[in-house]
């Protein structure tokens, strides 16, 4: 996939949430604080690529995904989709783009309206985007999308409500609802983390299959590096709103360079009792993103931290072709 | 030496639609000092099985048949008051699932752990608090934080506090129910390290309930695979991973990605686990099993010994090779 045309480009993307102040702090006119959920993130995804955005809870990976789709308004930075700057598009222009840029949510128990039938759930985007003119065409699209996600025969599913389906079947419906629009770019926000291990691979297969056929580009948001390793081409590791390392999945797994990535990879347990146990080589937990540490945000937990790390924020630099790291050490 | 022997245990839930056969004829033999992993998908009955050992099932849970022999006594024959006084927490304790919500938000963490000590032992409050501080040290929390409320703890600290609570009365046997499921990967590794260290230091016997094969591979000495209310395979940890014999175990291992292997196609198991209100006749895995034969949908396979401590319940293993 390397060298393909750039489908999505994010430059210095920021999403800050103001922290509500109490009345006393307002009167004392204390400085407004922000939760810097995403704080200057830049990356590119080539057409047809599956790009992993990985990190621990609260690192800003979901916020990044939602901001790219403008489901959240960015505080700063630019988003380019197919060479078009979409950061400042108005609502109507964005609506036209929506069918090309879609999202699959984490929780299929919450992302489907419990009072709509499967038919209505999938018909909704068809009507919103005028994808079909006649009822027969609508039906055809719905049946085809259900068949694509392997909910067969579709006649058996269209009349049902979400509560009549298992978690895996619900996630398939959510994928069918997305795929019916024929999107070019999909943000998949932890699409399998709520599902049982035995069915996860099947869900990933139906989600990624059309990508292979039609060259769809994916941003796969996950905390599970083992899955990312098996389905993604490249990936970025986030920590407290910043990307600390970005490379091919192979390089990230086999040759991590940032101390945080090294710790993360070492902590992933392996389903093989003969392999050395996963280790927590760093202590503590991710601090709050309100007023994150100055300099490198990871320095309070980093064993290699120097004076420089406390003062100066490291930039994401290319250390070998396609491998970017933000670290002063080395 | 066996510390806990479960023989043909069945526990059903009574519901409006009939009995949910959550645990149905389970056999398990746990030796002293072992760490047994109980692995299965959601709804396979693993938590019900564990709760029934401590007699903590909800009101509609019903004992049907079987024995739970702990220290040569059948726990099911013991009266509630005696069980509560002599066994629960003193001998057997439990690390509940979802540490985030398992503590009472309006009481201090230290007081909640001291409560367990005060109920089960005849000690003064001060002494109990001192012991709580000792437990905090043991699990790696600053003892000065006994007076914090749960919301002042991070997720990893709450989980450690839950482990400290389970250790409060020096039990011999601890059941940990999904102790790392809601935790991030680094905190998960820290927590598993605490569990491993404690087990070695205190000589605890453990049962670890999880859906995550990798957690079991890294912490347990043996492993039981549960499917639809039954244990389908049980063996030493190395054997389960290197020579799995039951098709479900094989499929589960095949579906589980490892970060150490090179990129590969992940395989899922077709179909979904059965509804335990009305499980399929014969082997409960037969509708999803790629090797299913005619006999599998008619006769229930026996949970039999293969070699040494390797047990499995599959018709393929009764005559021919799997």
C-alpha cells in the first residue's frame, strides 16, 4: 500500500475541551484550563490502507477519529480528505461528504436505535443521502448490504429489532448501515472490543472485505495491539493527546523506539505459556490531560528521561524511512 | 493434594421462560498451590460456577445436583451461618468483576476492607486498620491512602484494593473474576504481576476467570475451558496450548491473536453460543463444530481422562483421533 495516493491527511489537529470553572475561580479570573484531548496530531493515510491508532484509555484516539469526521469541531489544525480541506466546510457541504466518510462505533448495543427495525436502520442513510429512488431499489440495497455482512437470508433479519439479535449480529447490522453508503473512508472505533473472542475475526472480515474489493481506507482505533498487528498496515501510538511513534505495524511491534511504545509492547500478554511473561516495565498510570506535564508528556514515567525531556517538547521525526518517533533520547 | 473438588455440579437459574442451565454437570479438581484459569465466552457459566462455590448466587439461582468438596467437606451440606463464619472470606474469597463499581462510593476504601476483617474476626478497629495498611503495602498501594474514597483511586489502584480486600482474612483459596478486563494493557501487566507475586509469596491457590487466553497463559498453571455450562477440556497450561484436543479449545486458540506471531488471517468460530434455556442435545458445541458427527447431536460426550491430568469431553476422543 506504500506510495499510494494520500486519501486522508491530518495536520496539527487539536481538540481542546474547556474545563468548567466554579464561580469563585471565575471571580478570581483564574486562567481557563483545557483538557487537551488531542494536541497537535499529524498523519497521512494512503488510499486502501488500514491505519491503526492505538493507545490506552484517555489518550485521545477516539476524539481524533471523531474530529476527523467533524463529529466534533476541531480547536485547531486541518483535515484533508482526497486533497480537499474539509476543516471549514459548512453543514450542507459536510452532509454531501458524509456518505464518503463514515464511522463504525464500539458498542452495537448503543449505536442502533432499539425502536427501529433492521430494515429502517439501514434504510435511513439511503433516504438521507437519496441513494435510491424506488422502493424496489431501496430493498435491493438493504438486502445486498445484509448479504455482504453475512446476515443471510436477509428476509429473516429485516423485520427484526436490535434486541432480537446477538451482539455480533448487531455489529454486523451497524457495518451494513455504514457500507450501504459505499464510503471511501471509515473510522472503526474499537469495533470488536465489546464482542466475544470467537466471533471477532468474522466481524473484522466483513468490515474489511469491501475495503479490499473497493480500496476503502480505514482508521482503526484500538487499544488491542494484538489485533492491530494482524489487520493493520501501519499504525500510530498515542499518549496524552500526542502521537509518540508512527511506523508500519511490523516495525512498531518488532522494533519499537519510543520508551512508551517499548513499555506498551512489553505489557501485551501473549497466548503462549512458553513465551516470557508480559512485563510492566513502567509504573504508574496515564495522568490527567488537564495541564499535562511540560516537555515530553511521558517524562515523569520514563526511565530514560533527562533534563531536556522536562523542558522541551520532542518533535515527531523520521528516524528511518516511514518510521517516526517523538523522543529526545537516542 | 486436592484443595477443591467439584463433582457433577449443576446450578440453574429459574426464569419465567424456564431453567437457564448455566452450570450443568461440571467436574473440576484443583490442587493446592495451583492457579487454574477458567476460560470461556460471555454467558458460558464461568461466573455462575465461581459464585456458586462461595454461595453467592442471586435469589433465582438454584442448586440442582453435585458436590463441592473443600478441605474434605462438602460445602453444600454446611449451614449458611457456619459457612459465613468459617469459610467465606476466611478460607475462600473472591475478587469481584468490575473493580470500578465493586466498592461503595460513600465509604473510605480502608474502612470497606476493615469491615471484612471486623465481621470475620474478633479484633479491634485499630488493629484491623493496621492490617489494612499492611495489605495495601502487599499489593503496592501507599498505606497512607487508606482514608481515601474510591473515586480518589485510579482504575489500577481500585483493582489492587479489591485484591487486598480478598486477602483480608488470609484465605487459602481466591477466585478472581476477570481481574484485568477493564484495565489498560500496562496496568493489566502491573496487576498480573501483583497477582503472580502474591501467589508465590503466600502460597495461595487461585482460580482466575477470564475470556482472555493470553492472561491465562501468563498467570496460570492449569486451564479449564468452559462452553455452554460445561467444562470441555482441562489440562496443565502447557498441554492446553500445545496439545489441545477439544475442537472448541483448538478453535478458541486459533481465534486468539498473538502480537508475537507474524501477520496472519484470524479465524472465527462460525455461529454463536447456544441459549442455555434450551441447549442443543448431545454435545453442546456440535452446531458450531467442524468435525461434528452423527453421534454428536444425539449423545452427550463424557468428560474423560486422556492422559495424566488431561481431560476432555468429545466423541472424537472416545475411539478415533481428533
